[in-house]
C-alpha cells in the first residue's frame, strides 16, 4: 500500500526540471515591472512647451480685460475704479455734488466713505457750501482738511440762485432736539420711522440723554449711512441730560446705563463703601476695572 502511494506521487527528473523552469519564469514575470522601472530613464522635460503654454496664458490674461471693456464698458469701468488702489491721492478742483465714485477714489477716499456720500445724495442731500462735506460722518477731519483747498462749488449751487427766472430753494428741514423730543417729533425726521423712534427713546432713557450726536449710532440698527442721512436734522441740548449722583446711586439705577456691566457696577459700589465718596471724575480712575474710554463716556452723566 505504501509503495503504491510513493509510486503515485513520484516525480521524474524531467518533470522536476520542467517545474523548476516554470517557477523561474513565474518569478521573472513578477519582478519584471519593478526591474523595468529601476532601469528605465525618465524622459527629459520639454521646458520649451511649458514656456509656450505660459506665454499663451499670459496673452489670454492680458486680452481678457480688453474684451470686457469692449463688451461691458459701463460695468467694467465702474468695477475697475474700485479695484485699483492709489498709493497717493490725486488732487484737482472738484464739485462734491454728484461727483462720481472714481473721482472720489482718486482724491483718496475709501469705498466705505464713498458709499456713505452716495447714500446721502440718494436721499436728496446736497453740498451748498464747503463746510457741508463735514456733515458726512465717514469723512474724517483729516480728509476734510486736505480736500478743502480743492472744493469748488458753483455759485448757482452755493447761493441756491435761480435759472431761467425761477429760484430754487432747498426743501426746508425741520431740526429736532433729540433729548426733549417725543416719538411723534422724532418721526418727522426724514429717515426715522416709528421703529427707530422707539429705539432712540429707549436708549435715551437708559443713558439719561445724549451729549453728542454720534451716540445715535449706538442705537441698534442705526449705522453710519443712516446717521449721515438724519444727523443734519437733529440737534443735541446737553441741558436735557438727566444726571445721577455717583455717591448716592444704587446698583439697580447704575444697571440701566449701557456703558457699564455687572462687574464694573459692583466695583464702583464696593470702592465707594471702602474709600468713601467720589469727589470728581478723576476718582473713578482708581476703580481698576474702569478704563479711560468708559470713564470718558460716563463723565457727562455723573454728579458728585
């Protein structure tokens, strides 16, 4: 039985040699790709083709703006004026009334400043004298000072004189004193509706009154563009401010003030308990948690 088993699985020398050759061939097939990659030299890079392709891209980029100038002259010129940044302002005599955005930008104003001016004009605002440019909140005192020598408003606009025998007068503007006004009076201001009037009154009551017009921009939703629209229709009488005695006020009354948070109020009261009365605004500087900005905001509202 065992002998028969050995004879069944016996391998002749010829068969053994054949199997060996087959194994070698299989091994060669398996390692051939790796050997080929190791021996193969990479093709040299044709930099000439790369340079040609880059040249074509450069030409296309240069021609694209020209294409848009021809196809969309109005849109392209407007966008181009906002995309270019001037390193130095270019000065020239100008009439600020309806001056285009590109010219304002040449004079050194930013997109935000120009937007406020255009919003002002869209609401019917005009510049009748040089000083009127100061009414635009976004125009800083420094900008106004450098532009002033170049402002040139025609006399017909400056004096509101007539053309063809007809006198043109600006629409009369009602000036509202904000610290004494009620909701009905505030809504007579062009640009202030019932919602804004309500917010202004609520904020005024929290403060005790406004001591400068720019505080109106602290009212929710009243941004710089809206401020530029309504500021020339308002006035502030600081005599209408309701002041509080810092040495007598309690926590709840101080909590109404929008400039103070819980920790700052508590620090004021604790300092008063430990050190006695405040004699003047300078004493508030001893309350470490109060910085100079907060103290300056509080000064118009405190008595001692």
